[in-house]
């Protein structure tokens, strides 16, 4: 379990430019669990990922992995994929780029680890391995960057805006990768577009001004939209439709998380009503 307890982070502490980014945030993520982290811009999401990965030390509170405080240098158990990670690809070939991490941690066969990681993100290592990262499309480059972190086999995978800037196909590909990886890792996804992750989400957390203002299941968000919206956000459209229907008296047995399920619910409601 990856845990944060009452962590506080301020940038430029003790100066006139002091900026409080996190204020008493606690969070637990287990292996096999997927948490979607939302919040308006500047609410502290990326800061929280950095703290969870041990890249910044909180001013107060603690972060631990399986009960042990996060070591320095940062724990290998926690892997972070930053926003637009494809900008940081630097290997001469895709395979070398993905193999870099395993090599740095002394993996016995970095190239094999890289090939396996490429397969996990749905890329054929024979086809893509020898290519220069600079010849990849945006979506392919994003998957390669994610493979570079997966190749380290982190127990916890933190992704900052993994679908930003991708077309529908690229977003779907990333969601599929996340869906597979979450089976044996704990995953935290920061996103301004939670819709495609809703079917996978065990929990949603919403930050506002460095504090958690909502934490619950997708179901909770629909049944108590005001709490979610207190983060300054609107419910994702798929959920807003259902919250609206419920506000107008529709009975919802189970909250739907895909357009297909929502359509079935609407048709069913119409037939009954
Ligand atoms: N290196 C830094 N130095 C000073 N202030 C910072 C720094 N990084 C972040 N901040 C401030 O901390 C607050 C939280 O920033 P953070 O990047 O965590 O927000 P975010 O929720 O990830 O936003 P976004 O959705 O725009 O990525 C903001 O007010 C931001 O200006
Ligand atoms: Mg951010």
C-alpha cells in the first residue's frame, strides 16, 4: 500500500512568494486499485504525485510504501509518468530508450525488459524497437514513454494527464494500457478528462486548493454531485446525465460508466416511465 498521511507542501517556503500547494492530504492506494485524481488547475495534483513518488519531501506528514517511510533516493516501487513524457525520450532507438531505466537499476537483461514493456503497451518490439523515438506519432511516443516506466516494474504507477493531446484512438490505447497495468499495480491517474477512466476507477479524489474536498466511488459522485462539484469542477458528462435523471426522479440501481450502459439505462427508464 502506498500511503500519504497529512502531507503539506509549500513552494518557496519562508519567502514572499510562498505558495501552499498541499495542505493535510491523506491517501491510500493498494495494489490492484485505481484512483482518479481530479481538480482545477493549480489545485495541487502534480505536487501530490511528486510527493507520492518521493521526488519532493513534504514539509509535514509522511509518505510510506507498505508501512515503510519512502526512502531517498526515491523508491523504485513508485513510477511516475509526467505530463507530455514523450518530450523526454532521448534514446537513439525506441528499444534503447525503454531499456535505459532497467539498465540504470542493474536489470540483468535491460533489452528483454524493454521488449516486454513495449509489448505490454501494445507495441511490437521488432517493429518499433529499432526506430528513432523522433519518428513516432504523438500517441506512439506516449506509449513508449509509459513503457519506459513500466519496464521498471513499479508496484505503484502514477500518471499525470496521460491522455492529454491525444486523439480518440490514442486515448483509448492509453486507457487500455492502464486497464491492464492496474491488475497488479496500484495506479493513480491525474486527469482533467476522467470519462474514459470511470469504468476502471475504484475511487475518485478531488483536490481544491491543496485539500481533498471529495473522495468516493463513481457511485458516490453521482449520488452526491454537490460534494464533487465543490472542487470547482463539473461532473463528467456521463455522470451528469445520470445525476440529472436522478434529480428528476429516475431510479438508478447502479451508476453506469460507459455510453453504452447509459443508453441502456435511458431506454430502460423510458420504457418503465
Ligand atoms: N516549482 C514550483 N514553484 C512554485 N510554485 C509552484 C511550483 N510548482 C507548483 N507550484 C504552485 O503550487 C500549486 C499547485 O501546483 P500543481 O502543479 O500541483 O497543480 P496541478 O493541480 O497539477 O495543476 P494543473 O492541472 O495545471 O497541472 C500552484 O499554485 C502552483 O502555482
Ligand atoms: Mg499538474
